[in-house]
C-alpha cells in the first residue's frame, strides 16, 4: 500500500477501494490562499463571503449539502453535516476552521501573500498556517470520502467560520448564540492550533491544544484636575495612569501549572530525565527547540500595556488619560488575576472591558484525546503526543459554550528547524507541502477513530 493511500471498506461493508485523502490538499490550500479574506477588525476588509461560496461549492460538488450562514453583511459562515451510519455513534463531532486571515503587507514578503506560491517545498501565503491549511485538510478528506463512499460512522458537522481573527463576534460567537440548532448533537470538537510537531532532544512531540487562557482586553481611565502645564498639580491624570501602567508592566506573575501543562512537562521531563516542578518549569520549556517562546507564555498569567492616550497640547495638563491592556489568564486563576491586577492599578484608575472571554479546559485523558493519539502514532510511531495550553484564543471558546469538549488538532509533521510559532500572523507564512499531505492522512484516520 502506498504511503499516502488508505484501503478501507466502502461504507456498506462490500468490497474495498484505495483512497488518497491528501490527493487535493495542496491545490485546495493554494486556492483558498488566493482568495483574500483579510480581517482588519473594523469591518473594512473584503469579508468572508467569497471564500464561503468557494468552500460551499467544493462541498456541493461531492454531494455534501452546505448552508451559508451570513449573520452580518459579508461575514459568511459555512455549515454542513456529513457521515454517520446506522448502528454507529449518534453524537456528532464538530470540525471547525475559520475562513478569515489577518492582513499582510506584500512589500514585507518574499512572495505575494495572496499568490499561493510554491517554492522550496513550501506553500507560501497568508493563511498557509492560520488556518487555510486545516480548512484544506478537512475539505480534502471529506471530499475523497464522499467520492469513494467511505462515510465515517460518527456524524460530522463541518463549520467554516467568519471573523475568528477579531474574536469571532460575526462568526462562532453569533452562530452559537443565534443558530445553536446547527450543532445539535455535537459533544466534541476539533479545530486549529494543535497537532503540529515540536522537537525536544531530537524527539518529536505533537502538541494537542486542550486548553486556552482567558482574554481580557481592557481600557484604563485615570481622571484628574486639568490645569496649566507650568504649575504644580498633585492631581495629574497622566502621572496617575503612567504609574499604574508601569506597575502592571513590571509585575512578575508566578508560575502556575495547569493540568494540560503538567502532562506536557511530564512528557518533556521523561525525555530529559527530570521530574517537573513549578521551580524547573521554565527550564523544561526551554527544551522545546521551536516552541519555547509560545509555551513559556502559558506558565503564568500575563498583562501587556499596548496603547496610551492623553492630552491635546504640551502646556495643558489634561483631565483624563487612558491606556489599554491585553490580559491573558490561566484556567482556574481568573479570580487571582483580577485581584492582583486591581491591586497594581491602585486608586483613581478605572478599568472596563473591551472584550472579556473566559478560559476553557478539556480533559487530557478523554476518549477523543486517545483517538487523536492513535491517529498520529499510526503515521509516526516513534513520536510523542501531549496536550498543551494555548496562550492565544480560537473559536473553541465559543463552541465550548454548548457543552462540547474542544481540542486543537490540525496535524502537521514539521522540520525540526522551522520556527512554526513565528509564522502565525508573521511575514512569509508558509507550510511544508509534505506536512499538508501528512496532515490529511492523519485526519482521515482520525475520522474513523473518533
């Protein structure tokens, strides 16, 4: 049997056939990249309608009936049901990916970010990593299964969302709030930012997202007494705000090990011959050759000042000064996070949310985690599979509101020297062609294991 082919029953139990789940994956990803779906976060971008229509046509072509759900003008989502057999599981699996991408400045790139160039064994372009690669994997697998009649026993809900890159307010969030019937029966979900490899002492580890930090984007406001810049002023809003921002920015948050990171560090500790503890957690994270920066961010809560605003003339003390903070907090440590933050801000500084999204955490030893591990190890038996906590956010936080266990699982076997984390939202975003084909094979196996 060829490396990239699978032999399976045809869904009726009669006869066999050979299918290649990665047959189209590169071309599908390339076509998706070439449709500009940049999300500027202010409604000024092209929206996702064109990409959604393309995806819907790909599903319709193989007999999978899609629904385009546009809950705001131009912000289109695609939802479809696929698979399920008599006598199989009744609860459904949600497979979700977003259609939007962050903007890209072409002059910064080696190749046009929306040309879908293939060079040096990579597919280049905005969305190659985040996350039109996984959209293409899912489409390649289900299209091949639909053509060959290899329906998975478990029902699958496919959902391609809008607006994930700006919080999902016109995508996952609205779908869950306004169209929850689309996800009826879904008990588990898989989506982006997981299943890719990192390397520790020459050994591959596939990182599976099993948790996300919560997010608190906040506006701070300090008020004082306006006056002439030449005079003393003990009630200066700028001084009060600057002190608060400096305290927040300088604060060293303590290490806190969540269940997902405990399991991951135990895996690394086994390789390194060291038992993990909060004291050596940072040293163990440094063992990750390409993912250390990303994983270091999830050992503790973080807050970064990102914007400042005050005044309108150099010789006028303003009555108000503002700042914005990007806060991220670990599952189980939200109360600690806000209590500490408020003590750092001190009196006279008001805090309000721009966006507040709670963390989520799924079991690290669930049946679905077992299915993920088996699917990966069938293609890469010498590797390790371990959960991790994501520092950023995905649509998983929205689908979790419906009671689903959610995981990040977009499988990619990557070169050890590729700084994969830097490609998310980065310049020269690219994905290896063989990683795309590998991911399609693994995901195809997963649909039978899940």
